[in-house]
């Protein structure tokens, strides 16, 4: 499984902690982690030099675009994201077709979401309640999220109906939402352009299996 980690700007100082715990859990399982968004701690929120072409001020709005491109193209199988409360990233990701993101505060949230809703993204709060033992909580969340097959149901006897509903949700999002490229072409092009940082592009191009989405990204990058 290819897992993309997407941090927004306000929580970039915690990227090292999140990445360390994620890798320590999933790499022994054979999964691969791409660190795709904010990685450099902010020097000063009011100083523009803190942001460069390779490290722009990515908000949770950017994270939704990035997650949608990675998941719909096949470049990533799962996205771990979040912001201060986790709510902004949750809403941003869930706007797009092909993305079903759950909200995760504790390990039980991760386990139940993956077993019942069988989604492909988790949004965590990295400021609210992120205190003593936060690294342990992250480690346990990732262990519960990735330590067993998804979609097994909870309780197990409800597996068939829960899998059916999860599948229907993906299908309904595809019908209700605009097609991804049409959706991205309808928003501020600068917002999309700002997502095309080297770390994101490395993950995208390494695994993209959708020629149409690749052509779209190529066009944005060249623009």
C-alpha cells in the first residue's frame, strides 16, 4: 500500500513526529510512505521567507486537491492528513469524488472507520489535545488503522451490509460530485498550481495510472 502523508502549514512543526510514528508502524508491514506536503517548521508566520516554491503555505484547501489527485490517479492508496482541529482537512477532502475521509481522534475511531466505512483517508487533529503522549496516541492510531484488513465489518455479522453501504457511498459521490478534472478546473487555478510542489509530484508521477489526470497535472505544472 502507498500511503501519502499530507500536513497543512499550521502543523508543519509536527510533521517529523507524525512521519516517524507512521513509518515505524507501516513500513514493517510492507507499506510505503510519501511525505507530500508541509515538512519544514515555520520560522515566522508573518515572514514570507518562511515559504518557498518547495514549501508554500499549504492550507487544508490545498490538501483536498492533493488527496483527490493522488487517490483518483492511483498514485496513493491511502491518505493520512489533518490540520489543527482535523475538521478543515476532513471537509476539504470529502468534497471530491473518489475520496472518503474519516475523522480520527483516538485508535478506536481509526479501527471502526476502516472496518465499517472502508474509506481511503483519515484526518487527525494535530493541535487540539496534542500534548503529553501524543506520539503514543499516533502510533496506536496507525497500528489500529493499518494493522488489519479493511472492510471486515464491526460487529463482524454486519460486514455484508456495511460493505454494501460503503460501496454505495463511493458510487453516490461519483454521481453527485463533478468529475474531478471538471471540479479542479472550476476553482482558482492558483490554488491548484500551489499544490504542485516537488514532494507531491514525486508521489504522483511515481504511481499515477490515469493518463487523463497525468495530462492535467502536466498542464498545471507547465502553466
